[in-house]
């Protein structure tokens, strides 16, 4: 084969290969199209520690009641399944005392029972009932976004009951967390922050130009910042500041729901729901 023909053949093969590459669908797009929704399995666990009585009727009642409900991602990518499991660990399996997430709900039950027995050993007349209720549910499930909500509404003998909500949003394929930095371009960050602050003030019935600190709300650096406790779903973004995070507990939590259509111009062009 002459040198000229060899060059022509190589060029033809290269052009053919380039054409094939141009026609080959993007692998991530194809996988996303095939995975129309994630499948979840609901898990539940209930347990109680007997030995107390109802304060009004003196009827037998549990000293401790435990009610746990959460989800496992089953038909999903391995990355998303790990991300969901980690969120369950951080919320449902959070220890009552200090420490890292517990290995399972049985360990949580044992810790709770042990703490109650220790309280009774220290104070033999102690018969206040404890309740621990934790849930993780799916708020939205799309080919691009998974939105989860964890709720903890419990009383374990402290000065007040726990009423906490944690949101977490993930990319359906990669399991990566979706937050403000994912949704908002850097050049729109100031405008986005100002819009969320305006809605925060509206939710708390604060004047537009008044001092947040004077009203009892304290943010790092004395400047409002959107919370990372964010639920991203196709119809809206939901922010939650839990009780005691940016204000005294007596002021309670703050919820800000922002319809996506009203801030579309502030979001990244590739931040599709």
C-alpha cells in the first residue's frame, strides 16, 4: 500500500470513528432516561418498655415508647443507596446522648432503655414516660432529584420535647447532595440570598430593613445566609431553620417555602428538577 493510500485510509477510519462518537448517546443521559424513578422499601420498628402508669387514670402504661420508620433505596444506583443510608444514619440512628450514629434500631432501643433505667436508679420515684418518634420519608422522586425529609418528634426527659425536621436532596444518579451551591450560579448568589432573606422576614413578620439580631435572630457574621437544611423538589425549594439554630428556642422553627417558578431566573440553567 502506498503512503498516500495509507493516509487516506487512516483519515477515513478517523472520520468514521468520529461519526460514531457523535451518534453515541451520552451514557449518563441514557442511564437517567432508563431510571424513571427510584424504588424505596419502607422499614418500621416499634418497641416499648413496660413498668409505668398513666398519670390521669393510673392504668398501666409504657415507660418508654419507640416508633421508627425509614426508607431504603432499592432500585437505584449504588451511590444513591449509600447516600440515603447515610442520611438515615445521621437522623434516625442519631444517639440520644453524644456520639456517632448507632449501627441499627436495636442499638438505639437499647441505649434509650439503658438511659431510662439509669434515671430510675438515680430517682426511684421517676415514672415520666418517654417517647421517641423518628421518621424518614420521600418527599419527591424524579429522574434527576430525590428529596427526603427526616422528622424527630420526641421527649426523653429533658426540659422540652424535640421537634426537628431535616431535609436532604440528592442527584438521582450520582447520589451527590444538592444544595444552594448546586442550584445557584455564583453571579446570582447575592440576589438569591436577598430573595430568601426577604421571604424569611416575611415568614417571621419582620420589617424589611430591621435588624435581625435585635429581633432575636443571629446569623454567622451578623449577615443572613440561607440554611443548608434544604429540600429541593420540582415545584418548590423548602428551607427549614430548626428551633434554637438561629434564635432562642421560644421563637420556634422557621419554614420558608419558595415556589420554583418564582425564582427560576436566579437558578442555574442546568438545575432542572
